[in-house]
C-alpha cells in the first residue's frame, strides 16, 4: 500500500518562504510585517521569522526607517539568468528605443499558467504617466496582450475574435477606470515562427485614440519582428490555452 508522507518541516519552511516572496507580486513595492502576514495567511511571528531569514539571504530588504519589507537585490541577481534566457539583454535597447519614439511605456509579456505575465517594461524619457504601467498578470482570455498571444495558436472558442486580431495584426483592450485606459498589443514570433510573447502599450484612451493607434502599431510591429530572432528558447515549456 502506498502512503503519502507529510512534508518534512524543512520543506514546509521553504514552501512558506516562497509563499512570502510571492506576496510581492502585486503593485505594492513595500509591505509592513502585518500586511505581509495577512497576505501570506500566516501568523505574524512565523512571518517575521521567514522575512528575517529572507533578509539575511538578500532576497528581501527591510527599510531601516519604516521596518517595511521589499524585494531585495539578491532576488534580482537570481532572476538575471532567466531574463537573459528570454533574450532581454539583446531586446532591451530596441524596446527602450520604441518607448522613446512613441513616448509610451512598452511592456513585454509571456504566457504563464493561464495569464500573460509582464517580464519587462521600457519607460520613455518623456511623457510618462502611471496609466502606462500594465498589470503584472493579465488573463489570457480578456487582455490585449493575452489575445495577441492566443490569436495565432488558439482554435475553437472565440474564433471570430482571434480571426480579427490575426487579420489586423494587433489586439485592443478597453480598461474601465475613472480615466478609461486603452491597451494594444502585437505578437512576437521567435525564429521558429511560433508566438512566444507580446509587446503591449497602454495609456489614457483620450490620448491613445484611434489615430495614435494607427501611428503606433506599425512601429510596434517593426520592433516585434526585430527582436523575434533573439528568442530561441523563450517559449520552451510555455503552455497556451484557449479561454
């Protein structure tokens, strides 16, 4: 008879530490101990011990003035090999040049567990505002970057929508806020001609009007073609799914 052993205490502590790190995925750059404990769903005392261990490992930092926690430089160092594998070192100059040219932040997203995950943002030197910052994760089925990722791979459901995205070469999303936001995205194809990522921009709909969309999309598509050859293994293991 096969039995399932309970996780060892060491493995459980690692799982909890990873869970604490994942609490920093949202837009809040810093969290107090109580906020971190609430997000992690752990006792404050347990959260404190885990957070201090992560600080010692340089995966988190603690502000000496406020005692609030934030992502540490050590985590950025660990992320560099993954970002390099994505080809971002080679692509970044092109993305910054695009952002400077169109004066809107350019984001790069890849599929991750049913979402479009933003892995890079290039901000323009002028005309930046926070309305241009996309969500870290956007559902594949309801976002412009998600539709750009799905349009060349999904079949069956919502075929008419994806046919439209393929025909015009970009996807559009209207984001309902106090100041409505318009987002557009174009697919990025790797050397094997498979879609592995999407370039996206967003801004107030009053600024990113249809005239500006027509001007911006060709520039986005040119850069998408230019950076595509850098991504030989970017989509390895990534799974697309129709919504």
